[in-house]
């Protein structure tokens, strides 16, 4: 953030700042970085764009990606916790991505040429109707993330006695003189 304080303010201060710290002519310049990576090349070549596992069946996402859940092998409390955390992270990340996709779809459909005789309001309404379905999918992913956290909490509550190791019972010896 850049603050210009070159001129004095109206109350006679020579530092040029107002009561809130900004002087006349104050500017705000947030930093914004945009990175665009464009790959070019022939179909199937090293530089060809990837279209996902559905378009390229041999190039699925590996199991270490945040977009894939781990195998559901529940042999210990740590396995249950890690699966619930992975599901929560997957649901949270995916819901954000789907919500952003919904907004992008809505904006692009609003800008698309409409049918002859359509008003701008009709175009916007149809775009909202289509994008609403993706927004509902994002809400469902958010609910899945919440339920994953609730599953871990329920596991802790219901199986707390199994999770905590029990102290070993001391054997009492009979008193002897």
C-alpha cells in the first residue's frame, strides 16, 4: 500500500496526514499477480494440453494429489483420522473450485449471444438457472466436508474408551510381616 503525504491537511499539521493516517491525495495500490501458462504442441505430444482423466484415460491423478481420496483402509485410529481429514480437505477444495466454475459459467453465458428477440434480463435469468446447478453441487461438496469433520468427531466421542490406552492394573500382593 502506498500513502502519499506530501501536502499538509486542513488543520495545519505539517506531516500531511489526516486523523485516520491518510493525507490528501492518498492512493491505494494493491499488488496483483496473474500467471498464465500456455502450452502448445501437437495432439498427444509433450506440449499438448491436458484435459483430465476423462479425456486421457491413461493419465489419471495419482493418490498423493489433493483431488483424490486415500484408500479406505481403517486399521487404526490414525487411519480414520487421516481419511476424515483428507475427505474434509477434498470437499473444501472442490467446493471452492466448483463455486468459482459456477460464477465463470454464469458470466460467460450472460455474455453469450442470445436468441433473437431476447432481452438482456432473459439472458441473465437463463445463465443464472444453468449456473445454479453447479452452485448446488458446490454446496453438496461443502456439506460433504462438514460431514467428514462430524464423522471424526463422532468417532472420537463414541470410541474414546477404545482409543485411550487403559492403564495396566497393578497386582496387589498380600500384606506380610
